[in-house]
C-alpha cells in the first residue's frame, strides 16, 4: 500500500467498508445477515469522544455504512459484541477466529443470539479479514505469531531395541497421588457396568409406538453416537503407545480403562440397534459432510500422526481433537441432550440407563484430556498458540456438525432444540479453554 492508514480512523472505516463490499467471501457468507451490528469497545475508544465502538449496517452480503457508534445506537441495534480496545486491535492484527474468542470469553455477547452468531461465523471471519486487509502492520513487532516447528523429543523412552533399562515400580514406585492414578481408581469403581446386562424389553415395546419421524431422529442420533464411539475406540491406540514409550505408566494405566470403556460404549449402542430397532440397515447416510470431516478424517489423522511423530505438538493436536472437541464438545453435549430427552419424555429406560453410565465415563475421559493438554502446554509454553489455533479451527467444524443434525428436520420431536445444543456446547468449551489458558 502506498499510504498507511491509521487503525480505527475514519479513513480506515471507509477503506474497511470498501474492502467488505469487494470481498467475495463476505458476499457469499454474509447473505443471510440483514441487520446492523455494533463492535463495542468496553473501555472506550481513545481520543474519540462519546464513541462506544463501530456501527456496521450490514445487509445481504454488503455493508451500507460503517461509522462510530454511540450509546443511542445500542438501543436499537440487535447484536452487540463487546471487548476491550486492545482485544479488537489484536484480533484484526492476528486474524484469530472471533468465534473462538467469544467462546473463550475474551469477547462478550452483550446483546443478541449466540445461535445466530454461530450460524454466521464464516461471515464474521470475512468481515475481519476485510478489516485487516486495509492496514499495514510493523513486520517485526506486530506480525502474527507462528507455531513452533521444533520437534521435541520424548522426555524419556521406556524401551528400545536394546531392551528396557528399568521399571518404575521397582525403582521409584507408582505415583498414586497423580491425577491419572486418581482417575484410574474412579474407573475401577464407577466404570463397572455391562452393556449386555441392560434390559431393553421396555424400549422394544415403546419403539413400536413412535412415529416415523421420531424413529428417524432416534436412528439419526444413535447412528452418529455408535460410529463416534467406534471411531474413538479404533483411534486411541497411538496415544496409549505414545505415553507408554515415554514411560508414563500412570497415564498408560488409566488409558487402558479409557479404551475398555470406549469399546463398551460401542457395544452398548450396537446392542440397542439390534435388540430394540431390529433394523440392520446401513446408517452412513446419517453422517453428513461435516460429521465425516471430523470423525472420518480429522480424528483419525490426528491420532495416526503419533505413529510417526510423537512430538509434544502432535500429542497436543491429537488430544485437542479427541478429548476437547470430539468428546468434550460434541459427545458431551449430545449425550446430555439425549439423556434429558429420554428423562423428560420418560421413554426408552434401557437406553437411558446406558447413556447415564456413558456420561459418567466420558467425564473421566474429558478430565484426563484437560490434564494432558495442560501438562503439554506447561512444559512447552510455545505451544499455547497451537492450542488456541487448533481448538478454534476444530470448534468451527464441531458447530458445523450440530447444524447438520438439525438441518433435515423443520421441527425436531421430543423437545430437541438447536439453540440449547449451541449454548451448552459453548459454555462447556468456554469453561475448559479458560482453565487450559489460565496460569
């Protein structure tokens, strides 16, 4: 650029509007946004009197006006996103995902619908990309931080071609106070349930009374759950091999119960389908493009990578994908909604019993994942950017899966609500990312 435009100046706003209106990305993704939006500075905009932020008049893929906002504008503007001046400044400079920062709590939704915002996240990204394209930054002090390419070696291998050098149980002893060992104790106490002993007789009776739509929705959800449980069962082994190679026996011991439980979850849903629905059909048509992208591709590739690259960065990406997104965002939300649906409608008692066990198992799995991610980032602080970028990227895919669930049905039976799904998943994600990024 020949002229450097000052960020947040009137000239910059004019250039931003022009950039939005020339953006094919925003024209494509912003077609459904038809109302004004305020990006608010919670601590005010320096040197601009009575300014609370920016008011954008957005309509069907175009921007009709951008100007400074004031308190009067806030009364009639349906959506207001609020953050400190420095946050907006850094967001434009770094290009980070605004949805991730919203979930993280760095940006707050002061007014408006979270469900609507998540459905417009691609439009939001395009808006901010247009904003950053009209300003130059100091290449040394303000460049986007890059993830480290360094491949760190495992802390200590427990075996090699020459055999083992020692066993922890005879040289140091097990660390019974460690978090993985505490989870292992809970798994032995709370994880003892047998899918083959669950009584599905009443479920089978009730199944015949459901409408075709109700059966379809139940098959849809179950078809996603059972494939998801099979996927995590198949893909967990490389992580177990990695911690075993590093000699982390306490973590490996817990992960043996982890894998056993995932296998039981797979058996449980397979038994429900066989004994209750009696429909031996190919259910892959319930797996849409977003579901396949996450469960068929991302999950498998992230864990499979550990066979050839066991660096902390690869371990971190694997755990984010498996524990934080697949389990901690999608599965936990899905099972909570499923369990509430079964309880509130007093139906399918066998399925309800099994999902109750499943929820308890998954809570331990998620707890381990948070511990594992926290350990990796604490010992490799340069990976914090990788954590934020990867979690934000995959969160986007998880929300696509939720939207995909509801897409075929104009009205969901059993009181299932898309807004509740998004709100619950967002709250859980926000709490966990806050814990992971805390000192």
